[in-house]
């Protein structure tokens, strides 16, 4: 079993380049099958979720070429299967996008219920409600979601909750429906906009992505496209937090500062220096971190995917901070791990009360999920002594070359076999 061995106490310094956004890439790859043509996708992150999606595309019969991890050419003309079943779709969340994409193109899909991080109940009722509103019959049997329609007809859809996955999945299917679909109470995350831009580059007619009402005029055909995925907002935020936690000085390239406003604002409130440029950002850490309160919210609010790494900073901040997790009901599993390292945190339901301590001490901990993994790595970087992080399967699903990138900034992290 592989683990990360981290020798703490090094300040991160230097320059780092952010990769393509996981949560955009994992929707754009399935979206490529909406056309009976060839798509070339660039700026893909080097992560296991992308590798799994490539395998699913191959299982469906697509021809896929990938000379470098960041570029994939997908020939969707050869697809001859509408079923994505078994361990691959179950190993990740985003496999559910094959439902919307296959339904849009072939009006039929069968996809195993997805997996993904264990951060709370992760229903797909809003996805199903959307497909049904477009005229599909959806059933779930033996862990497989079946969706089928004679034809898809555009419809108004009001989401009961702001859901990234449902918004994107409905956009995928509705792109190839007859007539107009409106999604109200839509998610506004940068990856929702990126997927809409990709679909439009393939000939879809989508307006309003990035606002809470998206209007999709269905088209009969979509064509191939060349597209570059946006930089990863969450990876960028993770390095911002790591730089601030280690009191380092890190220049982060290939970011969209607008996407980082909520995290920038919180870091500034904590006394960290953040310099913003056109497509880069510099973090200059300070000796003392001030306490702040955090409430996770849909974009443009503070992203839930950065709540866990942020908890680590607050665990060594001056005073008491309160973190409220309003998206997922079980995203504090990392707290018990942080406590092993000396953090003083009390969780009450969806709230964590964090009493800042002077220092963390290295310990053996595990990544309970993807962003908890990043949190443990940051904790290891600032802890006194050695930290051993296990359960790397989660980190590898969504962080591109985490230890290599951290080490290029002066961290001391080794992947070891235990
Ligand atoms: C692959 C991907 O992009 N994953 C992200 C996506 O997950 P995902 O798309 O799964 O998250 P959603 O935005 O759908 O979920 C938000 C909330 O809506 C609820 N809900 C969702 C769908 C549904 O049909 N019914 C329902 O009740 C969920 O339980 C949750 O409380 O957005 C989350 C919120 O920003 C992020 O944490 C994940 O990193
Ligand atoms: C929760 C996440 O991922 P997923 O939805 O793929 O489980 C995440 O990216 O933080």
C-alpha cells in the first residue's frame, strides 16, 4: 500500500502551474460523445478520474488517442454501445454525465450508479427529474440507471437544490432535444460555464450559463471541436492555502483570479498577502493567521471543495473560528484525522468550532476523501516531525502530481510503499 511520508516544517517557495479543472474535464469528456464527430480536448489534468473516463469512452466504442496526458482526441463516430457499467463508473462521481450525453445523442443510456467522495448523501433525483421533464423514462434497477426516450422535448425545469451535476447533465441531454429547455435555480460554478462553452463550440445553443437561469435551444446535430479546459479553481485554491499555511511565498500561474475571489477574500481577512495578476496570483504568508468564520455556499460563495484544506489553516490560527458546511452533511471526516495531529476542533452537526493551537504534530493519518487528502498533506507540511498519509486512492483521483508539485516548491514529500 502506498502512503505519503511528509517531513514538516518547510516553507513553500517558488512558482507552480495549475492544471486543467477536474470538475470541468470530467464533464467535457463525456460531453464529447454528443456529436457524431471528432473532438480534441486540451489542458486535461493528469488524474485518475480522467483515465477512468477515457476507459469508459473506449468501452463505449469511441476511438481515443492521447499522446500526452493533457490532450485527448475522441472520435465518437465509432460508438456502438450505450451502456457504461461496472467498476469504472462506480469508482467516480462524474460517470453520471454519460447518462445525459448518451441520452442526448442516442436517446438511450444505461450507467451504473456513480461513486465519488463519501461526503454525505449524494442523490441524483434532480438529474432524473430533469431527464423525465425532457420526456425520458428513467428507472433504477440493480444499481444501474436506465434512461430512454423516443425523442427528447425541451421543457422548463426548476431545480429544487442548486446542483452542479444536475445542471450539467440536463444541459447535455437538452442540447440535443427538440425545442427549448430552461434550467432555473441552475448552478453557476466556473465548470458549468466551461461545459456550456464547450457544448456551444460543438454547435449547441446555450445561453445564460454562469447565471441561475440557463436556456438551451436543442439542435439536431453537433459537430467536432477543439477545446481547452479552464484552470482548476480548487487546485489553485489548495496551493494558495498551502502557501499561506507554511508562511511561504508562492507564485501560482495559469489561474483565473475571478474564480478565486471568495478564497482570496478569506485569506486577506486572515492577514495573508494576496497579489492578483491577469492569470496568476502570488501568496505571501504571514507569521500569524487571524481567525475567520467560513460558510460554504454554491459559487460565487466559498467552495465546499476548499473547506477541508481551509480547516487546517484555521486549526493554527489565532483564536476560535467557525466553519459551517452547508452543501454536504458529512464533510468533516478529516477533523478526526486533524485531531490526531493535535488540532482542537469540535464538530456539531454541520458546524466545526476550531480553537486555534500553536502547532500541529506529525502523525499517521488517512485521506478520508479527495479534499480531506489535500487537507492532510497541508497539515503534514506545517506539522512538527513526520506525517504519514494513507488512502491515496482519493488524492490520485483528483490532484495532478500533488507530491511532485509540492516538492518543486520545497516540500519534502515521498510516496512510499508500506
Ligand atoms: C464531479 C463534480 O463536479 N463534483 C462536484 C459537484 O458534485 P455534485 O455535482 O455531486 O454536487 P451537487 O452540486 O449536485 O450537490 C449539491 C447539493 O445538492 C444535493 N443534490 C444534488 C443532486 C441531486 O439530484 N439532488 C440533491 O439533493 C446534494 O446532496 C448536495 O447537498 O459539486 C459539488 C458542490 O460544489 C462539489 O463538492 C463536487 O466536487
Ligand atoms: C467531491 C469532489 O469530487 P467528486 O464529486 O468527484 O467526488 C471534489 O472534487 O471535491
